[in-house]
């Protein structure tokens, strides 16, 4: 297969050029732009209007993964989502934008043990797969804040250090090591480990689209989330609803990253493939979970196919706070964990608070 990354090449990588094979399109798009308020188009496209309203005149449109710089926030009194950004030429709604940064990383000399999670720290990075014909072919685009399980360091198609990634289906591909930030033990230490399992609970209010975490019946964390959309038509008997199930559950499986959507290995971007969905905590037998979301920012509105979408940093907090506890070197853990209450509307006598 491809060559192991040598000690000599590792030292050379300390001065790694930003013009690596997977980085060139990004540099071109944001040349000379202040990185203070950078956004990636997370959906298939977004529209820039001449005013902060969907009823405004269209100025131009941006396609998925294009990068734009925002000058300041604008809040409107009405509308689908009240948060807009002032950008060059007009205004764009926040729903399908992801705030990003460019943070290059010094590659690890080696990946310890059975592997570790690593987070994408640039707007996107093109992953590649080494084929039987000894050729490199492009597979997934790995988006900002997605998390991937790295197991080794190899020489990539540009002669630099690339991490070998093993996904949740045990498939192998590679991504530039400068684009992935290894997540170390201290960053994943459990939160409130001394609180008994029976004294922690989570309430999801579908009516308000708010998740609240409780310790001893007192709120300790509350965030806006995005639950499942209502089906557009009546389901067949063997179909699974896109609505988030209501009732009382427990977190049963946790994993730092999971490939969701289409299992195929497509070339380029594809909305049906979601590699590296981060900080996943499953609580329902159909695979419904809490997880980080990098393909929209429309929290406070129903958006998912059943899961509870949230910002990646919020999903990471839930991942660290809930039981079962998962070790840094574990790809998955299963146990009867923290209680989860999914409500149709806020109930002041909620079981989660008792």
C-alpha cells in the first residue's frame, strides 16, 4: 500500500505549506479575507438578498462549501429564522451557514494505541482513498467540526503526512494530517462524574426546540436543538417516521463519530453522505440519537430525520456529561445510561425535573 510516513518527513511537515492538495481551493476562495467571521455554505446553496428578508431582491447565490465573510449580525422581528448576517452585497440568513476557521495542525509522529478521534479544523478537506490499482481517488469531503477515527500516519498523495481514517463501517481512507486536530484525553474528561446516574436526566421539549440537562432536578445546561420533521405524507407500515419519538428513554450507546446517511463512497460532496457525525449518544432502537451537526445551523426549528441535532460543542458536552462513560480510546460503549424524556410540549411537572 502507500508508504509509512518517515521521521524525516514528519520533521519536514512542521513547515507544511498551506497549498497542499486538499487545501488549494479553500485558499483561493478566501484570499485576503479577515477570518474573524468566516462561514461555509453548509446547505446545497444560500441566497444573498438586498435586505434581511426572504422577500427581498436576490443579489446572488452561493453554492455548497463556498466561503463568505460576514461583517455583523442582524436580528429581525419576524421570519423563519431571525438571525441574518451582513455580507458583501447584501444579507444572508444563518440557517445554512456554518461558522468556520482555518487552523492548520502539526501532524502527529504516530497515532497511539488503537486510534483516537480527530476533528476537522479547516472549512473542508478532501479525503482520498488508495485503491488496489495503486492510485489515489477522491472520496468524501470532510467538513469543519466533523470527527474521524484516525489509526495511523502515512505518506499521502502530495508526499506529506496524511492520517489513515477508519470509519464506522471499517472502511479506510486518508485525509491531510494538517487539517485534522487530534482530540486528546483531557478534552473528553467526564463532566460531573460524581453525580449518580439516577440524578442526571435530559428533557427535550419538541414544542420549544430546547434541550435541558438536569442534575438533582436542577437545570445545569440548556440549548436550542433541531428535532425531526413531520412526514409529508402517510407512512407505509414498514417505514420509519422522520419525527423524533416521544416518551421516556435511556442513552444506551455512545461513539465519538458515526457515518450517517448513504454508505456509498462518492466522489466529491453529496448531501446524502454524512461522514464523521460527531459526539453521538443513541437513545432509541431505531438509531435516534443526540449528535453534533455541521450541515445546518437552523437550531430552534425542526430539521432532522428523527435525531436531535445540535451544535457540535453542545453535543460534545452531552457526550461527556451523560452515562455511560466512554474512554478516550473506545470507539463505542454500550450500557443502560442517562434518562431521556422527549416531550411534545413543555410540562411543568416533567418527570425530568423530579
